[in-house]
């Protein structure tokens, strides 16, 4: 039986949400940070702090082959929940089935608005006065699983993608640990 309070985080890059999940871990424990990019700055950060890490370059592997190796690493560390934090790779149906109902992700929009890439650009182009971020369950449909928590962030006059991303990221760092704490108890 997998213990949902033991969380593995998947990243591909910077890992600011990973840092927030680690620094605010309560009610759950981060047992592994895994990446499809061995050079992800977030992996270096985690390793330097004594967090268990696993990484493998995914680009030369078939999607499911990579996912099976990553799933084994998660099991080797006793993970029971998988938290995506800037993991820029579509998960295989096999992986989603294997971890069904136990994979969460953070997305920089008020879902169901702006699924997929470029959420900030699309919110600015639409002239939305408010945007935000959402934590949701991961299913086979991109960014379309059950929404577990959302927070609104105002779009300010003069905002560009960079300034908006920064303001939304601050909200992400508060929302994700809070929602994860509630999620692992259900
Ligand atoms: C965040 O905007 C998150 O919402 C999206 O990818 C970005 C990851 O940033 N899924 P970071 O690596 O956590 O800094």
C-alpha cells in the first residue's frame, strides 16, 4: 500500500514550486525530487539540501519506458503521491493509470481557462482583469482533471508576461503546499 503522505515531486527546470513544497512541508513529506532533465537547476538545489533526487534524460527514451523507470524510482523511495511542479513532459497513459487519482499538478491559470501552454500571454491578450493559478488532479486530458484549489491574482495595468508570471508564481507558492496538505488526507 502506497502512503499518500509520502510525496515525490517531478520537475523539469527551475523548481520554484518544488522549493515551496519542500520549505512548507507539513502534513506530507517529500521523499524524492525526480526530473527528466539531469541539468534542471531544481535538482541541484534539492540535492544540495540533502533531498533524495533521481534524474534521467528523457529525450532518447520512448515515453512509457521513461515513465516506467520514473515510477520504479518513486516506488523505491516509498512515494504515494506524485506532485508535478513544472514537469514539461506529457505523462504516458500507463503512468497515469498506475498512479491514478494520486497525481496533482499546478497550472498558472484559473482552470478551466487556458489549459496548456502560454496561459499568461493568453490572459493578457484576452484583457482579463483577473487571472490566477489552480492545483488539479492529473488525468489523460491535459490540465482537465478535478480542480482541487484555485486562487485569483489581479492583472495590473502595464503588466507584461514577466510581471504577471512573477505575481502568479507568488500565489502558486502559497496555494500548492496548502492544497497538497489537504489532498494527501483524503
Ligand atoms: C509554474 O508556472 C507552474 O504553474 C507551471 O510551470 C511553472 C513551473 O515553475 N506548471 P517552477 O519550476 O515551479 O518555478
